[in-house]
């Protein structure tokens, strides 16, 4: 059970944020903590550690509230070539379809090139202004952008070193691990790549694979997480 005082404070913060847009996210609320845990017993370098990040409970409540709105609509905004973390889509479908396409190419002795690209430190390189730009381009409303905008500049991080917290610092870009909205925001940013690849196909720089079976389907690229 939530105490009446805490409940009243959370409701007040929610209404100020969602309805008036006058209140940003307090820096103490929008704070996260980072620590490293071992991947194996005898570490030799940074690759032998896994970074764990956690956000505060109040921030998680607010962003989960936004996530519940976004998740019901994102499948209409994001192209079908993206699969993970999107309602009514399965990440496994990406691997299954890719496998079937490659099998079709081999069986029919078609010429083509297939390659896999990995996003290196994908979350860390997301530019906030570009995220908002893409959101506007794919028809996110002005109110939604106003809800998201306060989440960015007040974000700060503290790191545990030998069990003690060092002085916090503010981040200038990137999506934080532990934030409920981060996976979907990354897919919003990646939508720009999908648009560029689609334009490359339409301009004739490369061709889709046309799969002929019970129906005809054309495939150029997929994205899983």
C-alpha cells in the first residue's frame, strides 16, 4: 500500500508534468546509478565486467506511464522491418524470415549479398536533438515531445567505485539502461536508418530479394535488437 503523502506527491508531479508541461523532472528524481559486476571469476580487462544501471523509482513510475501510452501506438509508427520490443511483433520472426530468405536464395541459385551489422554502443551514441527530430518526422504530437523533453537535460549518473558513490555528473547524449522508454526510443532513432535504406532501394542503389511462393514478398533489410 502506498502512503497517502507519497501518493499525493506522485499525483501532483504527474499532473504538473503531463497536463501543464510547466514542471520539469527534478534532478534528484532523474538520477541513476551505475556499477560493474563480474562476468567471470578472474577478470583481466573491462570486457570481463558487465555494466548495470538502475533509475529511481519515481522516474520509473512516470516513464512507465508514458510507455503504456506509447507501446499501443508504436507498431503503427515504426516500419515492419523492426521487430523487438514492439507490440504484436516477435523478435524471433526476424531470424526466421531472414533464414527463409537465405534458403530461398540458395535453392534458386540467385546472386546477392547478405551482411550483418551490429550497433556498437548503440545507446551511448544517441543524440537527443536527433531523437526529437525523428519523433516529429514520424508524427509524434507536440504534447508528447513536451512530455519527453524534460527527461533529457536533467539526467545525471553516479558510479559506485569500491562500494562508494563518486560525485554525480550530467550526461549530454545517449539513452540510459534501466529507463523503460530507452528500447523504444532507440527504435525511433533507428527508423531514420530504415528510411535511408528504403530510399537507397527506391533509387536503384541495390535491389530487394523477391521471394515467390504462395504469395510474393520483397525483402531488403531487417532489424532486431
